[in-house]
C-alpha cells in the first residue's frame, strides 16, 4: 500500500514538472512570435 502511494506521488511530481516545462516553452514561442509580428508591422510603416 505504501509503495503505491509513493509511486503515485512520484508520478504526479514528474507530470507536473513536464507540464511546467511545456508551458515555459510555449510562453517563449509566443513571445518570439509577438516580437516578429511587432517587427513586421514596424517595417511596413516605414
């Protein structure tokens, strides 16, 4: 019983770390896409 609880806790911890990594990567992608759009809109006004 105790091994099952420990295994479940470790599994949940690994899943949460993977989710944080994914959200961090998605945030960086969105930031770079926003910068590209801002740069492109600035170039068209010149």
